[in-house]
């Protein structure tokens, strides 16, 4: 049996993945987690977690999209700017 740490999108360890594919939460009442702790006491080391996929940067908004998000039309913006 082997274990691998599992992280969320922010890189925080949230569970373990056992070699048979089961996800094990960090819960002292969970018997699978208790078995993992005994496995650690026997001198074993879990595999490191995979690096989370980077969160892609959003596409920049166009001027038109910014106006729409603000609930303005070009004419309203011109009026606000005194143009």
C-alpha cells in the first residue's frame, strides 16, 4: 500500500490518495486515516502531491465589455465626461 498527498487548486493539502485510488480525508475518526498513521509510524513516507494546475489569467475586457459591465452606453459615458 502507498499513499500520495492531494492538494486543492490553492496548493493546500486536503486529503490522501491511496494506491488503490481511494481518497482518504484527514479525519482521526476515519479507519483508513488511522491505517495511514500506522503506516507513517512504520517509517514510510507518502508521495508528494502533484502540483495544481495554474489558474489561467482571464482575458482582458474590451472597452465595450467594460461599458456593458458598468451598465453604460457610449453616449452616457460621453455625457458623464462632458463630451
